[in-house]
C-alpha cells in the first residue's frame, strides 16, 4: 500500500503538512498551493550532536529545514510554538538495515525447517515470494542471486502503520535494504513521513549496494559458501572489465553497469555476515576489489569474537541487538547446552562496548528483532549498562550512519540548513527505562506520539496552600501522595481524576500547570490549580559489571579454545625417533626445536639456554601425520553441487577455524590436511592444504607453501546415478570424458585469447583455473574407483600433459598400478573400505601395499573427520595385510602424502631445517595401544594430554558458573536478563542458513563427522 497523506492518525499521531521536504519534481495541477510553515520547539534540551548539548534552547524549523538552533533563537511571528518543558531533542535516528517497504522478492525468505540437511530434496531453498519483476530484467545477468541493478526505491511501498511504528522508536529515516541474494541490489534512503506518493519519502534512490553469501540450494549455483564467494568475485571482475571497455564494445548489461559506482567508491557497500567468520571473508573481498573507502559489515552480534581482525582491518560494523534467548538449563538441557552458546548469552550485550573499546566504529540497527517496539530501547540501555558510552550509542544512531551514507550535510545532527529530522524524548533514552519519543519531526511534518497526548504527570506539584502533591511510579500508571496521605490518580490523556480522602479533583494538565475543580466532601465545586515545582527524576539504571572479556587471545570461544601458542625452544631427549628420512629410526635420540624448525637430530644434544627439556625415554617421536584427503573445517558446503565444472570455487574461501575436529585430530597426531572439494563434479573446486593450527582464525590455517590443486571426480557421483533430476550433463561415464575434453579445449582457447589481448579478454575465474590445470601449474587430485575410468583419465592426462598429484580412493588401483606409476601420479587409498556401493565392490585390503610394491607413491587417507584421529592404525593395517615394514607403513601417513601435496620440503620427516611438526607417542606409533602425548605444529605445542585435562577442568568450571547464572536469572525473574530472552528473527534466519549448509558444520564447532566422498547422497 502506498503511503497516504494523513492529518490525524487514530493512534494519536498528528501530521502537520506543508511544502515537500525536497524540491518537488511534479508540476502542480489547478490552483497553486504555497503554504509556508514555521515551527519553534522551545524550552528544550537540544542535543546538537553526540557530546554537544544546549540545556535550554529553541529549534526553529521552516519548510522542512532547520533554520536556527541554540540558546538565543528568536521565534518569528506566526510560528507555531511547541513548548517542550525541558524535554530532550535529538537528531532523528537512522537505521541502515531496515526491511521497511522492501518488495517481497527482495526480502529474506522466512525461516523454513530442513528435515534432513543431507537430503538434496530438502536442501532446496524455500520458494521465493511473489513480487515485482526485477528492474531491467532483459539486460540482467542470468543468475537470480545477482541483481545489483534492482532498486528498492523504484518498488518501495510501506504501510502508514509500519512507518509510524519506526517513528515511535525515534527513527526518522531508514535505509530500506534488500535482504536476499549475493549481489542483492540497491537500497533506498527513505524518510519516515506520511505522503500521497511513495516517492515523496525517498531521500536518496540508490545510496547503497547490498551483498550476502546466500545460497540457492542443492543443484543450483551457488549451493555452497565457496560458490557464493566465487560468484561474487566473478561478477565484480566482470563489472571491472565492463567499465574498462570503450563505448559500444561490450553489450549492454544493466547488472554490470549498476556495479560501476561500487567499484569507483561512490556507493556504500553493506555486506551481511551469516556468522562471525564471514567478517574476515568480507574484509578479504573488500581489499581484493579496493572497496575499503565505503564499506560496512552487517554483523550478527558475535563481533566481539573477532575484535583484533576488525580493528586491524579498520572495519565499520552495523551491529544488531539480537541478544540470544537464555538457554534452558533445567534437567538434562543444561548438560547439553554448548559452552559457546552459554558464553554468548552472557557476552552479547557487551558486544557494542567491546567494539567501541577496540576503536571499531559502530552503527545500530533494529533489524533482527521480533518485536522492536518492545525490545529495541531496553537492549540499547542494556548495552549502555555494560559499559557502552551513551554518546557512542547516540553516534551509532545518528552521525555514524549519516556519514556512511554520505549524508552528513543533511542528516545526523541538529544544525542550520539540515533537513528537519528530529525526535523529542521524554527523558534520556540511554539511561532512563521510561524515556520514550513524544514527538517526531520529519521534514515539514510534525508527528505527535501517545506520550505527547498524555504528558508526564510525575513530579512535585505545589498547591495554593503550599501543600505538596508528589506523583511518582511508572509513567503509564503513576501513584500520588498528598503530604503523608496516599491518593488515587487516574489519567485520560491530559485529564486528571485525583482522589485524596474526601478530596475529589478533576483537572487538565497543560505543561507545568494543572487547572480544574475541587470538591471536598459535600461542599460545592471550587476552582483548583497547582504548579509543578520539581520535575520527576528517573532513577538511573544501575551500571552492570560487564563480563570479563577473554583477553588472552583465546580462540575459538567455547570448549577447548586456546590462546596462540608461542614457538618453543624444546629439547626432546631420549625418544625413539622415527625420522622417515635418511637416518631411519633412531633409538634413544634427541631432537632440538628452535624458532619453529627442527634444529638438530642426534643421539646426544646439549640443551640451549632457556630451552625446555622433555625427558622422552620410552616414548616415540614421529613427524606430524598428513591426511591427504579430508573435508573438515569447511563451512556451509564441501560441494558446489550445481554445475559439472566448478573449477573456480575455493575451499579456502570457506575455512572454518572453529571446527572441533581440528583439535580432535591434533589429539590423533594429524598436523596437516588436504581439504578437498566434494565429488559431485567432474571438475570440482580448488583444494586448501592446511596446518591444524587450532586457536588461529581461518587465514592462519593455510599452508602457504603448498602448490595449488583442484579436485576432479569420476564415476557414479558425477553422473548422478542415484540422485539429481536427470538434467545435468553428463549422465554417463562416457559423458564424463567428453566433458573433461571440452573443458580443457575451452581452457586452451581462453589462454590463447588472454595472451593475445590481455585487457580486452574478460577474466574468467573458471577458465583461468582450467588453464592452469592444462598448463600443469595446478595439480589434480581425482576421485576414482574403477580401473576402466582410471585408465581413461591416465590416457587423457598423458595426452594433455596434466599434473596428477594423486588418484583418490583408487580402490581398483591394484589392477592398474603399473599404469599409474608410469604416469608419475600418486595414489591415496582407504585402508580397508570397500563394498559400500556398486563401483567399490572390487576393493581389497591389500590395495595400498600392492600400489607401493608397484612403485606408486601411495598414501592412506581418512575422508572422514572421525577416522582421521586413527590414521596411525589405518597405516598399520598394511603391515599385517600387505606386508609393508613399519617404516613403509608410517610413510603412508607422513612422508608420502607430503610428497603428493608438494610440501615434503617442509614436512613429512624429522630432519633439520624442516617445520617442527612433531608427535610424541606413548609407544610405537603403529600400535593401537599407543596414545598421543603431545602434538607440535611449527614448534608450537597445540595438543598436550595433560593440558587437555586442564582445559576440560577450565571449561567445566566455566559451564557451571554460566549455568548457575542462567538459573539464578530465571528464578529471580531478572528483567535485565529477560530483556534479552526472546529469540530474534535474525537467530532464526541464521539457524536456517546453517541448516541449508550441504555438510552441516554449524557456525560454531559441532564436531559432526560425515563420510563426504563415498556415497552419492552426501555429495
């Protein structure tokens, strides 16, 4: 419904209309109407800007603009005077993430339950709501998640009730923001005014472009976080190329044209995070495309967990007030509540204060609150009680959003020449629990709220006989006392009905005066009056002691979080050292670690000054284990399960440093893992080789020296034997080969065109990766089972001179081992998995050993988060079944996978100069009875069995303290805590986003184990 011009709302909102707030572009029809309105708001406390106030002054407004503001402002004749009697006037508040008036097709879909996140049918995104057609549809990019040309302003509609509800909170302008997509479209800055036309409300039609990591669901691009990131990067690269082309050279494209202001820094970019790790992902994209000038992160309320990254990245954050619901702690629920959720319940109200202390600029939004009319101001005050300065909170609602929108010349402060956007509050909204807006000024309109119609009756009233009537209590239902005598008081707007013993008074309040009649007993009515001699003074809310922030750098929050460990100088003395190098296995040898490297390996070494000496006699020391095929620590999908070729997507874009499997696998001796894309595509995404550096953010996990590689796949998963809708090519094994040939032909053509015309040829991330694969600068790891398909790819690899690092799984590798060896490719196999689907029936336990005997560089991998904790015993199976020596078997999970990943110069053996990735075992490393005592990565001890016990004790105490606090808050009915109790709409949307993830790693470590490459329905 388009906003109607209203003179008097039934809710008590008076709209005084005059000329439009901006220059009208419409020609008047009929007689000219040219009224001129003056409004003088007198006797007010004027908060000109955060930290600047005039205690008794006047705000003078004419035709929707501020003419004068200050202590000595003359009121012109004919002006309408609004005596404010000391109330506070603030610049109108601005929300940068409002759904107000956004068409249904551009809004976030409502949360929908996902019955089974591993079922492709239930993993599809909810149907989009009906809505207006996209702007410039015929000239748009094809992907429905890319609609940067859409403008909310051209389709904006809002009901008067919705507009009035936001004004009631003190907002006078909002950025109506699209809420769905990857490149979502352009927001509209609208004034919260009443008018005949929606366009009357628009202050700026395209001030912002909005971004998100939203997914289309299984089978449609993007279906994963890494796919959404690639789509965003490719579109911005296309837009950059489009802007560089001479006029007429590139075909018209409304989507790419709409992104030119973004690339030039002329348009604010608002990037929405779905979890805390998205903050760093967005900052990386911001810097890649040079968008630092005007960029704001729309957060989730967890920003305190990444303070250092936000501070270092000079980020600005749009902070929601979506404090979480108090977790249920009765019965078994308390034992099941994750520690990180308990911590967040306590910490969330301190988020804004901690950001401010770190120097991170903050803007506030009411987005995400189910009932903003009830929760917004209580939560703002709760944040202030936690240490956030009131002037900083005011800036987050006024000057900061105005500056981000480049609207400081019109909005954000009270100053002559600016738009008349102001809100009058009954008290200090940042400290007074009963403060509320009483009047709003939006341009030339003055809107009266319920609090204006029913003025505050509280305070000390002096009667003609000098007796004192004291009115206190809640504003809505005040209590009255005459001297020592209790009275009754009923209010109807400004009319009083006061009863004190035999007194009966009916009076009308006008400002600081009461006038009416008094009847005492049976006596006749007499005139009566009173004057307020002292205003009501609200008792300021007590400042809470904020929870102590985790200042030791611990990460992640929740169980087992640790601070970054320093590199140690350690002498490990007397261990049996399995060097996996030329020295072989050394009995009773010493290993010296300095500066993160292995300094020396010898029978007897002297301890340097300050070195920690570990007596390891009877213990065994090995290199850190290397998992050549893993899918841990990957957020929101390990498969871009849409196109058959997705070589452009990168696992590194979706790393999840909070995955508890990182810590658990350190406890099993794993220090390096090859994180592969899934196996749903013939040519899948780019791998990420990581060190298991638990306690560091995602960017700290990457093994920077590892050469790049992609995951390929053959067989049933690619042709979608038992899943899919039958529409994606290929549907046969023969089609897979033809698809690969076509992809490499495209890559060859692209490389030639780029070489001939680098500036004129559009950069294509997919073809770029394929060209690198074709050139051999990017390696291949290929999911394979059957011998016939392995031979097909060997022939193709020879023909195209491809660099094949390893055939993965390769269950029938023993049948074609000489051919694999002749290609110079490796093989990474399961120890004893077979028979779990038709193409794996011919697997045998001796496969790894037979591959080794045929001269194939062979490793044993996990492909499973839980199995990776026992890679040592997986390797040991080839001793018993395949006849390998213990050293050869251990090489399957140390030296050999390091060579396959191209990192054997740095890891895989205990040799001087290599990274100090070491594992100390209680006994022989291939024994099922041996346990890991300590694990070092880069000379940092990230797992220690004794330290693990201390972490468990620490976390148990922390859980007990938080459960007790939740229980006490619930039992005591603590309103401060219960103010944060209702779950927010944002919480529900975040939960839906997590549920739609292809492999259900939550936004915080859930430790879920899944076999990601072995069955079709898990692809």
